[in-house]
């Protein structure tokens, strides 16, 4: 083995290690969200769609794509780069994986290593209409840029290409998350922790959930209490509940919880609430909020749904209803729900459930 090969293999191992580490931190990554990549010798190794970064050490989650042809297709705005499937290096994909729906975003960045996370601290700033001014104070010294919200995939990648400057290493994606790039895994990891430290916000302490009331409500139903206590705060904390009812804050919310939130009304039984949900064409909501009591999660919902509900709770506990908060429009929500790539990711999540 040449010394160059040994060095790059060490980089690959370092990326897997970092992926597993950020994948198990719910403040950075929830469920199958977030992705990491490494470019070397014309191939970009990127997390596969629907896989979890947290599983990086246990299973093969990385798929190789041919970078040159993908960038060529991106220049032509070829819709084939959306799924990325035709750019997969077959001999580097024995598991038959499909590249992340955010593959083009990684390809468009010049850095050898790119990390993308749905960081709770970042989202809590990136949902504000005055995010640019707020972030200017906090990200002083970084070469960063704020990218306005557009649907992830090709539209977001093309917008990033317009905004990107030669030295940009930090992208804040409005109503979405954080991207950092660097020449090595160590450099990107260090930028990631430095940015997250700058963006840290104080979270309120949530009133405790009424577990007895929730258990009584859910008895004999298709709903259960969440495993993570923090999920309850969206329903027990009045400020969080008020903001949650304004609308969906980011794409994975819409993908795994459906648009907006579903709240049990006063004196309504669970059966009555579910009847109302069906009449409102929501189906059985993955997350059901009981004001002042806590949250219930649909038993048949994939594990990703509870992970995303946890992210929602964590973001909301950092926001107050007086802040200028942007939510996704119904057009934005529909664009996410009807997107082929997301339907694939939801199908994988159901399989994992
Ligand atoms: Zn994302």
C-alpha cells in the first residue's frame, strides 16, 4: 500500500468514526437525517439515502458516486442528478444503496470533506426571518453564508452554487440546518464544533409530563408514550406549543411527522381526535400533542418519527413566540411530500420500523 493510499484510508476511517459520533448526538442528527461525504480520486463517498449516520460503524452506509459526471450533470441542471442513482460507482456499492437525497449539495462544495447536520442550535437561529443579522454577530471570523429556504435536492444545490464564495466553509441553510466543509475530517469536525458552540442558545426547562393522564388516554389505542421524555415539552410547555402551531419549521418535520402538528382539543377523547384527523385528511398523526399533559407517538410510526419529534421539542425550547419565526408554506410542504426521493426515504423508514 502506498503512503497516499494509507493516508486516504485513514481519512475514510476517520469519517466513519465522526459520522457515528455525530449520528448518535440528537442535538446534531435525528434518525436518517444529516449526511457526511469524502471526495478522493474522482469518487465522492456519501451517506446512502435512508441509512442512519449512527450506524456508520456497524454497517456499510457509504456509497461511491463518480464526481466528474455528476458535476457535469449539475452544470446542465440535468434532473438525473436529483436521485444520483446513475452516478453510483457500481463496484463500490455491493449493498445496492442509493445516494443521499442531498448528494448534489455535497458535490457542489469544493471541500474534500463535507458534513451536513440538522443541528438544533443552528435551526433555532435559521428559522428566524432576521437570521442574517443574528448570525453576523455570532459567526464573526468564519467565512459563512446564509442560504434562503428552498426545497432540498437540486433547487437547494443550485442556490448554494450561486451563493458560495471561494473561501466559504460554513453554510447556514434557512429552515433546515448546517453544512461545514474542510480539507480533512479533522478540520471539518473542528469547524463544526466551533460553529455549534457559537450558536448555542439557552433552552427552557419543560414542565413535567402527566404520564398517568397520557397512559389513560392511550390505553388500548395505537398510541404510546415517547421513549425520550424531552419529546413531551412541545405539549407541556405553553410557549413551545404556541410556536409549534404556527406551522412546520423544517423539511424532516414534514417528511416524518406530516405538515404542522396535531393537537388534542379540550374534552376530546383520543378516538374523537383521530376521527377529526381523518376528516382533516391527516390520517393517523405520528405525533399527537395533549396540551399541558405531553405527547403520544403512533405505535406504527417508524423510529425516525420519534427522533424528529425530539428535534422539534429541542428547537422549540430555544425559541419564544415573540421571535420573528418563518414556517414552511403549504407549497413548500407539498413540494417535500410529493418529491420522489422523499417517498423513497419514507419507504425505507417504514421498512426499518
Ligand atoms: Zn438536510
